[in-house]
C-alpha cells in the first residue's frame, strides 16, 4: 500500500477549499434569491405567493437543464489547463457558448409556451392559472441569459477562477429585493404587477448577471491570452457532441434525484396538511445544507481535472480523497445540528406545535442522510473531473428509483410509517448511491491517466 503524504493531502484540501468557498457562497446566494421571491410574494398576497411558487418550480427545471449541460465545461477546461493546452480553451468556449444560445432558446420555448400548459395538466388551482402564466411569460425571457451565464461560469470555474461566481451571485441577491419591490408592488410610478413583476425581476437580474460576468471576463487579467471572445468558428459537431455526451448524463442524473424528491412530496401529500408542512420544512433545511457539499463537489471536479490533464494519477486520488474528507467535515456539522436541535430548527419555520413535532422527526432522519448525501455529491464531482458521467447516471437511476422510492412507499404506506417511512426510503437510496459512486471513483482513480 502506498504511503499517504499528509502534507500533500492537506495542501490539496486547502486548494479545494479555496476554490469551493466562493462556489458555496454563490449557491447560497441562489437559495437566498428564491427566499426573497417567496417573502416578497407572501407579503403581496396568498394568491401571488402560490403563483410564484408554482412558476418558480417550473422555471427551476429550465435552470437545472442549463446548469447540468454546462457542467460539461469545467472538467473539459480543467483537463486542458492541467495538460498545458490553454490554446484550446477559447475554441471550446465559443462552441459551448453557441450551444448555450441554442439551449437557451429551447428553454425559452418550454417556459413560455409549454410550461403554462403543464400547469393545467398538473391540476393546479384554476384561480392561479392566469398569474402563473404571467410569471412564466415574463421570466421566460431570462432563459437564453441563464444558459449563457452558466457557460461563462463553466469556463471560469474550469480555469480555477471561482470568485466571479460569488461576486455575481451576491450581485443578483442584492438587486432582486429592490427590483421585486418596484415591479411587484408598483413603486416609482410603475403599475403593481404582482406575479408578473416577480418574473420580470428575475429575468432582468439574470441578464444583469450575464452582462456583468461578460464584462468582467473581457477585462480581467486572468482571462487574457485565452482568446475567449475571438470571432466564432462554424459549429464543430464533434466538439458539440463531446460536450453533450458529458452534459446530458449529468442532466439525467439530476432529473433522477430531483424527481425522487418531487415524487416523495406527492406521496406525502396524501397524509394531510400538517405532514406536508413538516416535510417541506425538513426538505428546505436539507436543501440549504446541501449547498456545502454541492460547492465542494464543483471544486473537486476542477482539482481532479487539473490532475488528469497533467497525467498525475496520484494527484487524482489526492484531489478526490481531500475533497471527500472536507465533505465529511461539513456534513458532520449539519448532522450535529439536525440531530441535536431538530425542534429548535423546526420552530424557526412555524409556531404550530404538531408541525414542529412532525418536522423534528423528519429532521432527525435528514441528519442521518447528511453523510450519504455528501459522499454521493463529492464522489460524483470527482467522477465528473474524470469525465465519467454515464455510469453515475445509471447508478443514480438504480439507487433512487429501484431502491429508494419503492422502499419508501413500502415503509410509508404498506408498513404504516407515513412520512418517516418515505424518508427512510430516501436514506436508503442516497446511501446506495453514495456507496456505488464512491466505489466507482476508487476503481477509476486507480487506473486514471493510464
């Protein structure tokens, strides 16, 4: 067995953390923007809050598609950096930007035209249809911007420059509240637009983030010499296909995970309003804490990609192991909080004693799956750095839909455990995913760069 170099492991952990902290801040800013939308809509009226909640959930599908497809860029760019092939980054970026424009237009069509029809198919309260449609029509104009924004983010993060993600995430967070106030509530002489104003504010913020990021990349010294904004070449179908081969499995993997939680929510919806409210509280807390391992996973992708590019097999192992160790550290904190103070956390959301008691039970279960959730995210991030995305897609589909959801239904309804049983199924699915993804990385790390 090779001796572990503790100094190298610590150096790798420090480098990963320096990359990850701005990414974590950027992710938390995105969560904060959703919270601002909810608060502003909630103070406007219950109908607007409901319309914005439904509209945001559908808009989020478009955002997720853009993110996951553009996640093909960081490992591709980081491997080029590690190999000293910086001259290839500009042409790759321009191809990705062209792809982002096409994806953004498709997402615009989905949000503007198909999503309002989907609202009716999902049997959303008919009283909300007009306002949901107004929100979706307004926010849809941000779809091309969000796709291009994540293309810029992808190349910047692949280069190891993660602070712009933090800068422009915080910029959006700071601007959204005032813009929501003006457009939703009709300030500064403008009409009160309600849900439509919320959608307009989001679209404007996305364009502002894109233009700010674009200006930053054109002027910052860190990007000089990469010819990122040279005259675009004709479509390189081989390169575009390579990006899609990486990006589409990641998009499908996220679909498997997000649809698992949606299906769990629908199943729990049969159990009554208090149980649904408790589920939402626990899920919101778990989603917030997940921003930590998610940011670390993005940084792990870059560090592993650097090592692959320079054909450093030991570096791949150190990058993956250091990142996973950091993830276990962050997850130990969130686990301690959820297991130690579940009632206090639930009480931050509601004063209803029954909901607090039910949410506290689910928060304990959420605390248990923190380690599984962190390990599966970090392992998937390390595998992305190796450009290994197809096997993780199959692993997540198996873990979540062959193991997790059927077991959750059995325990929750056939076995009579209710929401707790469904959450036990989530624990099982995430745990299976964590074990299989970690084992996959362990095998691939041994043969990396061979």
